[in-house]
C-alpha cells in the first residue's frame, strides 16, 4: 500500500515533534534537571516531560512549530487543563510530592533557533 501525501505529512510532523522532545530533554538535562517521565499519559491528559531539579517538579509542554511565537500561542487554556489533569494523576501516584514546588514549564522549539525554556509559564491549579 502506497503512503498518501497526508500520511507523509503526519509522519514528518511526528518525527519533528519527537526530535523537539529529545532536544528539550537534552536542554533541561544540561540545565541540571533530571527526567522523571516522558510522555506521561493519564487522567485524560498528557505531559511531554516531567523533570526535577532540587525541590522543583516541572510539568513540561514541548511545542514545535515553524516559529517560537507560534509554539507559544499553541499552548492554550484547553491544553493547560489537559496537562493539569495528568499532573493531578501523577501527583496522586507519586510518593512524596508534599515538600516539592510544582510548576508548569514550556520548551519552545523552532527550526534554526535554540530551544527556549520558559519556566513557570502558567499557574497550575491546586493539584494536591
């Protein structure tokens, strides 16, 4: 069966997104974060990366678009709510989240630019 043009576009987009997540993980590791989870899917939402540095746990959305501005715009309220649902699930399943600072970060990836880490990009609803 011959791949359709639409399938080829999907495959390219998926590969671009996977490379973006790997770049984001590498950037965060270089900044001293430890990767706790990748593509955490639970509670009706997905978190691209869950990372920790010291007492900070960051739920990270990685967005890859043609420009970093377009990537930032793609993180809308609906996306934030889905991440918050998954974050609640992760917190409920983890061992000792009470003494940790939880936040929502983003890493914006665009061709020809260095990935941009944006800490604490939005308020997480009370998830304890």
